[in-house]
C-alpha cells in the first residue's frame, strides 16, 4: 500500500490533448511483451488516472455546451449524427432533381 501513496498527482496545467497523447504512449508501452509486471502496473495506474481526467474534461465540456445551447434564443436542436447523414443525403437528391 505504500506504493499507492507515493503516486505523483497529475500536473495542474494538464490539458485534455496532453493527457490523451500520454494515454496513447502508455498503451504502446503496455503492448511491449518485455515490460515487467511492476512497471506495467505503474503504467496502468497512470493510465487510469489520465482516463478519469479525460472523462472529467469531456463531462465538463458537455455541460458547458448544454448551458450555451439552453441560453441561445434560437433554441438549437440536436440530432444524432446518423440521422443527420441520412437527412443530408436525401436533401441533396431532392435538390438535384
């Protein structure tokens, strides 16, 4: 348990992009079959912390977007991307005919 206590906290100025890039590095390092068990565990712990950080950032941005959309007088409507793709294709065909 002493090792869990000496984990370094994430940097205060860490950005989503930097965290994501580090996560990609960790995945590549964990794929190395020569990686020792202790080293792999440390990387895994760092990866979990970064993953939680990224999830928190995504949730934060999602909340901010929802607030902006609620405050917009036009009342933007959101749709699933698949629905938009299908609608766009149909609209283009109608316009061409």
